[in-house]
């Protein structure tokens, strides 16, 4: 059943693919970059049809055309799901502007390997969770963890929507769960994160100029809003990198 995976209120992103004439919508509206719209599910009609709220941008409704095809990415409690869909109707109901979408492919779950990893240098603080805290997290969110413990310094060297890689002087072991805190600048505003990462790999750094450990973690107990904002940060940084590359190319 479709509502076993997505429910009203879940957030989603729509990436333009083609309009009803077969033209690429992104090229017509935004140049070479793919245009991404953000909104949420309003209702689920059938196994093949859903209603979503018409996306807003800068307080302006985005009148997506009937017949347009979109790549949908849903942020749910069970993870990220993707499919393709076509706009088949749009209307207003109780002050909501609604788009009716026909799902043209089955939902498929995004695997962790599909997240793009962004190389970066981000200061962070972290510590290992106790067994009692790990049990607590099964029923309560990260905010309920004890904050009186001293946090160790670390350095994030790449990050994705699914996890991160960081450097530390602490020899964390595989399967350890770590609380780590860091800040990302999103839309020119700092946003602080307190997330849990489960260690999937821990390697000793060897070399004359390197000491400590390289730790890879997978995000666990992360809510969709935090994951979505991390992915948005990565997209923003990618655009900055492309623009800098284009400027260098023009200068050469």
C-alpha cells in the first residue's frame, strides 16, 4: 500500500523533467541547472495518484503545468523514496492550491550509497553514547540526551545526507553510536545540528604528518527535516563550486 511508505504531511522535492510538449522544463525556467521545488503531500487518492500542495517560492505560487513530468523525492520517517510523476490536474480547495500527480513509476528507496558526498572542512564536537543512552534513543529524540558530558574535538572532512567522515584523536569502534554537533551555513544563516552517527568504519591514520583516526558514520535517528537541510547545504555548495570553476575557465 502506498500509504505504508508516504503519508499526508511528508515533505517532498520535485525536480522538473519534461513538460507536456516534451521540452525540458528546467532549461526553459532556469538555464542549464535543474529546477527543484519543495512542498508536501496533501492527500493520497489511490495507489497511483496523490495530491500535493502547489510549491511556493519567494511567497509566489509556482504554477506547474498540467502534463509536466517530475522526479519526486519524498522525505519520510522510513527514509527517502523516489519516483516519477506527471501533473494531471490542479485546483483550489479550502485555501489550498493543489496539484494532482499521477505516479508513473513505483516508489523505490534511496540507498545510502546514492547520497552525494561533499568534501569539506567542518569543526565538530563529539562523544560516544552510553548503552543506556542508546536504549533511550529507541523511544525518545536526540534532544533528551544528557548534555553535561564533555565533548571531544573532531573535524568533518566529507558529509552527505546519509552520513559523514571525520577525523578524531579518539579510537571509536565499529558499531559505536556517537553524538556529534556541528554547524552548517544554509541560505547565509548558521544552523546547528546534534546528530547520532553509527560507526561503520574506523581506521588509524598513519604518516609523518597525520595522527589519530578516520571515522565513517551512518546517520541514525535522524529526522527528515535535518536530512533535507543537509542535502540542501550540499546542493548549495556544489553550485558555488561550479560557479567558481566557470569563472576560472572564463579567466583562462
